[in-house]
């Protein structure tokens, strides 16, 4: 697993959860030291798209 570093204090961040917005998925990370939160895009939800229109 890749470590996510905080952009403010350069410490390792812990994973807080996963969020979906529209067809994109994001991981939410929280820094225990300074309280900063960051979102990292992890992909697109394939169930959101339809292969063919009926």
C-alpha cells in the first residue's frame, strides 16, 4: 500500500474512508498531527456507465 504524505506537515496520513461523487470514487485521508484532510481519486465507478442506450 502506498503511503500518503500530508502536504502541510509531511507526516503519514491515515485513510478515513471512501466517497463517491457522481461516477468518481475518492479515498479520504486524515492527518493525525495537523488535522489536514485530503481526497485522492481512485477511479471511476463502472456501474455508473451504460454500454448501450435502450
